[in-house]
C-alpha cells in the first residue's frame, strides 16, 4: 500500500495536467506550450550583456531599411496606420515574396515627413 504523501503527489501531478473547467483541451495545451516557451526565453538584459561581451554591436542608426514596426516607431505612428498609408500609395515599401516582412527605406520615410510638414 502506498503512503499518503505518495498518493497526494500523484493527485497533485494529475491536477496540474487537468484542464481547467470551461477551457477546451486544445486551448489549454497551446497555453501550456506558450508558457513553457516564454519561460525558456532569456530576459532582454541578458541579451544586452551578451552583446557587450566582446562582440561588436550593430548601430541602429546605420540601418537604412526598417521593418514595419521600426518604421512605424520612426514615424511615431501605429503599425496599422503605416500599413494603411502603404496601401493608399502614400509611402512606398519593398515587398518580399509573401513570407518576408515589408521593408521601408529611411529616405522614403523622411520624404513623407517633409511632404506633411506645415508652417504656421
């Protein structure tokens, strides 16, 4: 016969794997995978330490092409607004083959800013 502590451990293990009431099993499985992935990721400060450990750090000012989020931050607008401006033909972008992100030239972003400048 097993001891009470061993039974309790088996019950606790079973409760950890049990799907919470009202949650679909597939959703819970994906949730647990996401949590495990987030726990494996390193903290941003650790990446900073790795970059400072003798390797040359790339300057963000030297990048001429920006991805959507970085270009939106550069223009101080949301990524959705930037996508809408591209679709309206106001800002040009470099399109990939469907799996690559849109890339934006800093010069095009600067010229869009210059077109919208106003003096009072």
